[in-house]
């Protein structure tokens, strides 16, 4: 009995093993192009996306939840990356094909020589009433304006942009007034407790920490958006495509942008449902998501190039942009998805 069963098993395994070998070989051929997976065995196009695990990546969350990528026959390999600097580095090395949203500053810094390794397909529109950042102080703090931060300690967001932008706005609004004292070594998750304990006088907070601070810690705003005070609207947040991805797989890049454009439209048309999706994908409390400010992003055909150029000039003036390119050279064509 046992011998017969073994023989039968071996007879059925042999063709299966051959079939499996053929399939593995086919999969290796299909998914190898310079060591990179480009097409799945099911015939879908494989795309590597990097995103920040926060509110600014809402277009990615919506496109995933509403199956907009699947509609475009795209299989997404998504990587949450903690910082814009990390995203820019991965894009430059072609480890990812698409950045959902990141600060434009590290993109510019990494291409200061003029070597353009990216193209922008979307920009933020940060205004005072839609800003994802603000300056928070404790609820019992006597500080109630940005000017009153003079000589006071403020924890800034990691990187150089937060500090440089506060300095630029402060000097513009309050010339000849001593600057705040900047505390740059405190990680964002620790900034709320640092402020609550009195270790700093203020924090430059981004969402969702801004709303968490206001709701759970009972902090208050000493000043609104630093970025909206620089330029209104502010296009600091951008979506970007890898240059090699765009050149070598342009049709696939188009379909990625189509899916994300559709997500932008959904967020604008269905804000309540978009917030529920945000809560699901970030594990944030629904009550926080209901109050959180969502960063508006442009559709690919509606990028405001003059506005972006003005911001590039501001960044140059504060030492945050050494890239020689004009805004029009950094952005995909308005009819890209046609």
C-alpha cells in the first residue's frame, strides 16, 4: 500500500516538477530586465513606489483602496520611507520608480549639478487654511505670535528646510529681531513630549502631529503655516517620477499618473471618505483624521509652473536650491497622460 502510494506520488510529481521549472524560467525571463522586475507572470506592469507614511501620501492610499492602479493594469510594490531625503536618494538610485509626495528640496540638492534624475508630475498647494504645518506651544504658554518666539527654543522638523524657512519668514516679518533658538536633534515623534515637558518652548509640527498636539495634548497654535507664509500657495510638496523609469517605460509611467490624478479628483470630491481611507492606511484615530488638514496636490495637467518657479527662487535665496534648472524643465508636459 505504501509502495503503491509512493510510486503514484512520484508519477504525478515528475510532470509537475517539469511544469514548475518551465514556469519559473518564464517568470525569470518576464521579470528580469537589468535585474529589475518589470512585468508579472499575469501580464501586469510592475512599478516600485516610495511613499511617506503620513497624510501627504493620501493619493497613494486612495488609489490603492479604490483600485485605480489595478484599473491601469499595474502591480505596485510599495515601500514606506520615513523621510523626503530617503525618498530622493532611492529615486536617484532608481530603487523606486515613483515618489508619491516628498519635499522638493532634497530632489534639488541631489541634482545640483544639473543631472536631472526626476520629473515632477504634481505639486502641493499649501495655503493658510489648508496647511499641514504650524508652530505649536503649550496651552498655558504666554507665546501667542511668531514674533514672541524671539530668543525662545523651537524644535524643527528634521533636515534643513524647516529651520531655513522659519529664519526666512522671521527675518521678512520681523527684521532686526533676534531669531528663535533652534533645536534640531529631536525626532518628530518625541517633539510632542518634549514640548509637554517644557524642554522646548515650541515645535514646528507637521500633520498628523499637529492635530494630535492640538487635540490630545491641548497645545495651541502660536503661528500658522511657515510654508504658506513663504509663498501662497506653496508648492514644496511634489510627486516625482524617476528619469530612467520615464524614459524606458513611458506608457507605464503615464498609467501611474492617470491613477494618481484620479485619486486627486476623488479626494477633492469625497473628502469624508478620503479621511476614512487615511485613518485605515495610517492607523490614526478617526477623530484625528476628521480634524487633520489634508495637503492638496495638483493633477498632472494643472501644475502651476510660475508658482513653482517663484518658490525655486525663494529656495535659492535661503541656500536650499543650487539646481540650475528652471521649473518648466523639471515638470512633465501638461498633456503627458493624453
